C-alpha cells in the first residue's frame, strides 16, 4: 500500500512515517518505478508498534531500543522490563515536577488580586528568579 493508505491504517501521519524512516526506526521500504513508497504488513506492524510506544510517551531513542529488542527473539524479557520501568520512573519524576509547577502557579494566583491595578505577584515572581531556578521559595507576595 502507498504512504497515504499506510497512514490511514496505522494512525501515523505520512509526514511522521517519512520521519521515522529517515531516523532508521522504519527500515527503507520498496518503491515503485515512479518512486512511490510501498508498505507491506511488516512495515505496518512496525508503524503500529512505534505509534503505541509514542502514545505511552517513549522517546525516539527508547523506541529504537524497544524495536531492537522486539526484533531480537534471543533477547531476555528482563531487558524490555528494565526499559519500561525506567520510562515509568521518568514519567513519575515529570508528573511530580508538573504537580510542583501547578502548586506554585496556584499559590501565585491566590496572591494576585486580579483587578485593574498593575501590581502582579505572578509577574514579579517570574521576573525575580534567574534562569534554571525552579524553586518558589523566593516568591514575593502582596
């Protein structure tokens, strides 16, 4: 099938299919005499695998590793589990960071009058922290 049909069958856009191919996640596919890509069942299966991994938040390098493990029937499942658990731990860390950001924003917003005055503790806080500073300890509230 052509790239449009492959996109429809897998839920991966044609642009992303070409991108995954350029990254080497999807092996080069056969082409017609006129240069159009032709995808077979193995390509579609790989694209569905990539799509599911992306849906679970895996990055490109993690997907590359998972694809290598998936294709290697001699691999130990413990290697796959290690990648999955490492990713789960990373997701947990990111969730905690986002929850901290949410708490900070809610705290800043609770100290903002939200009226017609120009004074704004939210903007003051944003202006008061150097780049890379994630702490809200120095927030100045009115």
